[in-house]
């Protein structure tokens, strides 16, 4: 099944996707419970949906890219969440372009 068709993602899949470790995702979940709330099964195993991943991307953008503290990120999300979400999406797009370019450069070097 393709990633785009999946409805639920494990914490490991999300951590790999965001290039963060699982502990960090659990920590952010505890720090931003009003924003990050993945579903849990009867055993407590987390299942992330696409909107949960977007929320985590926003937190990652504010903390990692903007260099905000946890309190700063909370305030930014409370006061101007739409703008922060737009910027986070742009950054994610730029990250994917960078990865594509790295792949192309590697392929070109191997071909030489």
C-alpha cells in the first residue's frame, strides 16, 4: 500500500518521516496535548493520521527551524497558527526538494 493511501501511521513511521526520534514525538505530544493527540488502541499504541502529522510538522518547524522555545511555539500556535502552518508547509516542500536534489547529485556522481 502506498503511503498516500494509508490512513494511520505508527510512531516509527512518523518519526522516520519527520527525521525525529520517537522519544521527541512523545515529548512534543506531552507538551502540546491540545494540538497533538494521536488515536490509541486498547493497548495504548499510537496511530497518527495525516492531520496529526501536519501538527507535528508545525511543532517541528517552530522549534527546529525557527528556534523557538516550547513556550514560544505555544504562543505562536495560539496567536497566529494559520501563518505558521503555511510557513511549515513551505519548509516541508523545500526539504523534499533538497532531498530530490541530493539524490540527483548522487546519481550524477555515480554515473561519472
